[in-house]
C-alpha cells in the first residue's frame, strides 16, 4: 500500500537531464555497469588520462559522470564551447557529458586533451558510441582517442532494473510488492529512463485514485506507455 508522505518525494537521478543532484549512494550497481563504477571509484588511479564511458541512452552514464565530477572536483565542459573552458582549467580534471550527441568540436577536443595531459590531469567523456564510431576526421584527435581508456556500459539487466525500480519507489516513500517490481522488469523497455517514467506514472495514478500500486495497475501503466510510444512512432 502507499505510505504516507511527510516530505517532498526525492527522485533517483539517472540519465534524464543535467543539473540534478547525484550521489554514489543512489547508484545501483550490477554486472552491466560494475566496471564503470569501479573506474569512477578508483580515480585518480586511472589507466589513461582520458577515459570514455560508452553506453546507450538511459544506461546511467550521466549519473556515473556526476559522481566522478564531485569526487574529482572536475570542471563540466560544454561540448559546444570547449575552447572557452581550456584557459580556466588550470590543473583541474574536466568532464564532457554526451560528447557525441551533436557534432564534435574536433579542434576544441584535441586542444582540451592536450591541456589535460600537459597538466597531468584527467578527462572523462561520456558517449553513446565508442570513439571509433564518432566519425572524427582530425588525425591527431583520432590518435589521442585511440589512446583513451574506453569502458562500456551495457543495457540494464534484470538485477539492475529491479534495484533501480525498488529504489525509485523507496525514494518516493512508496511500498510496492516484489512481484509488482518483477512484473515491471519483464515488461518495460530495458532503459533506466523508462524505469523512471513508469514509476512516476504509477505513483501519480495511485495518488490520484487513492489506491495501492498493484500488478493490475502496473499492467495498465505499461500498456498505456506502450500505446503512447506507438502513437509517437506513427
């Protein structure tokens, strides 16, 4: 049944936007992201000054990057204005999130990598694809990226999805039976972003109707989301 709230609900930040607070305690780790989490935890003992976290949308790259940014006191660099950040970096580490979402500023990224390496610092890049698929035409930049350490984050497995869904409900102070969580794991798209949307939808619907979150309500929410996705695709 739905628990009584005394404070505003907190949402587990994943890969759905920037500027939201992230913490290491909120990170759910499984076989799909354990290598990336271990790399973040072992900083500054990195195998290369430049590290790339590569994985699909909604896989938790931004969450991991934010944890590292706080840990390393890194500068968040706008991928569209890389050159503006180089002069003010000094020896601080740097982060570019979603570096391959738009066209890559090859000259800017090349000079940033050189600046980071020259200062004995570190640079973390997150991307949906491996650097070899970025279509880089600048030979010197391609060479620098080949020397980077790349860690892949896979689509969430059952363990990670179940842990995230359970945490999302707990952060909203909502109790949900384990069989409802397992139903959602089997039915929703393998995306942490989708997990966040379905939990938000179920919580809102349960509050509006003043009913607990059951398997039947979960099935209704999943069907509505599936129908909405089909309409969007059409």
